[in-house]
C-alpha cells in the first residue's frame, strides 16, 4: 500500500543515468530519459513526483526544458544538475520553479538529502490542499455514540472491515451519521495517516464533477488558470468518501467506475495517466436497487461499491440512545463554548424520546445546540423545547397540587378576561361567592 515515490532522471550520459538508478532504485521508482523529448513524453504519461534534470542536453536547453516540464505538471519538483557554475542560470532556474540547483561532482548523501527535502515539500503541498478542503467542511461532532443493539452491530462491522481495501457502501436516512461511520472506518485502517477526502456529490454541479474528482490542466476550460489536483489525487494512499453517490450523473458514474476499477485516470485537458492508491467509501440515503431499476444508477458501479455494505438505523429505531446523545452533545457544546455544562429535565428527555426524529441524529444535534445556547438555566425544561412537545403533554414539571393551582389560576384569569374584569359576572360563571373569587385571585398572584 505504501507506494514508492517516483523520480525521473534526465541526463544524456548513460553512465550517469545508471549511477542514479543504482543509488535510487531501492527507495524510489525510477524513470530514465536521455533527451528532453524523452523527458517530456514520460512526464506526459506518468505521474512523477520529482525530476533530476541535467542542464545540458543534446536536443533541448535544460532551462527551456524546465519550463516545459513545469507547464505539463506544476506539482513536479525539479532539481537542476550541472557541471558548470553559472549564477545567472541558477537564479533563472529557481525563478522558473526549480527546487534546487546542484553542481557536479556531488556526494550521494548530498543528492539523497536534497531529494528527500524536495519530496517532503511535494507531499506537504498536497497536504495543505487537503487541509484547506477539510477546514471548509469542519464539523465539531466526530464521535459515534450508541449502545443500542443495532448500533453495536454497526460497530462490529466497521471494526471487521477497516483493514480491508474493499469498497464500502453506507446506506441510511439523512442525518444518521454516514460520514462519521466512513471516518471511523478510515481512522481504524492502515490508511489513517493519509488523507480522508470528502466528495459531496450533491453539492458539486454535474458540469464541474469531473474536474473536481480528477483535476484539470491549465487552459482545459475557461477559468482554468492553473493546473489543479483533483480529489482522487489529493487522497492518494488514503480514503475517498463519496457522499450522496445517488445524485451522480449517469455519464459521470461510468468515468468513476473506471477510476475505481483501474485506480487510474487523466486530468481534464490532459493525456497523462495518473495512478492512485485509494479506498472508496460511498454513501446514499436512497434505495440504489430501485434507482438501478429506473435506469438512474449503474448496476456495475453498485456492485463495485457494495463490497462491504453497512446499513445505519434511523434514530426512531434506537430511541434508547437518545439520552446518551443528548448528554454527548451537551458536553461538546460546553467544551466548544467554554460555558458550564447543562442538562435536560426528566420530562424533557421523556418528551424527546417520544418524538420520531425525521431528521435523525443531525436534527437532535441541532436541537441541543439551539437549546444550550438559548436557555439561561442549568436545566433545559419542556418550555425550552416547545416545538417537540406533544399537545397532550402540554404541562410543566410540577407536583399535582402545583398543577391544580396552575390550572385554577389560568381558568380564573380567562373568565375574568371574558367578562372584562367584572368580578360579579365572573363569580356567577364560576358558581362561587364574590369574596371567594377575590380570595382565589389573591392566592394565585405571583409572590
């Protein structure tokens, strides 16, 4: 799974090329070119991380070739090698994007250290691109909570398939935590030190999906001002999570299928084959077998993705987990805001457990955040979750005596309002003496 970094050695002397090959072949996958044209051809067809480029070649000037190689792949690091010390040439090479400029004769250790630093820079730039994407979609709730039997079964499946490279298809209603399960699979796998890249198929317009997945070359379309890595290339050696895979255009499904099968693709506007080593995890809240029958989803893609199926239960089928989830989200809100921890009252928890949660865990998460923010008390009561109260459960947490007094107060006030405050008429309606009514009014006034 740990692919060797690729290096292209460009030198017109066979002895020099073979010397480099002997030194590098144990740690790197090495390609050799004796001319500039051979180098251009190789870089156009292969994914090269670094090139060692002799400045004097029989067909092309090294500086000219440097510019051409950078046009083909700006992400390829280039180390210029020369026997002639020319400051102007060195400065020009660095300005054109060369990583380093080293002079012959040189020690093997010097070259190996320079190559190591250049490839570390190459990987760091890919990591920065990945982290920028992650920051744009950061979510605070990264843990999966659940003691229900159905969730325990899911945990068991996740643990057993994590170390495999087989594709995973996660199905479940919106808000059930499909991305969290995908992240859990990645984090338990050997790929965990490499990127977990999310592709939200529903959020990317169909005409932009190919460039988002596979990347594109400068000038491939209007607005393509620079060669850009795609999601699959960024995720190399890691995991790609294809969320809402059911929304993917049928034509794009065919291109994705090829990339999954062959583990290779071409950037938009280019002909070079990019090889990647990624694990694919897809998710859908739709019945894909039904979409296949309707001709909206490719059957071969379905079977390619459904190597390891995972089905997430909706929250209404695991209501015993609701108190755990409430506590979990309350603690996270307290941690993220620096505010004191709060709790839900027993009656509020009971009411929330009677609700069916069409938005599943995501809806519950949003409720907790809203209630935690709005409530000024350490205990979140029924009044704080009014939209989730059932009509027949429209009461406060109180004793029977308090409930009777509360009803009496409200009923007396409603009658008085009906008769515009006329105590005599109110007493007649309530069938009590006027003095009794006055006493009732006094006893129910707020202390």
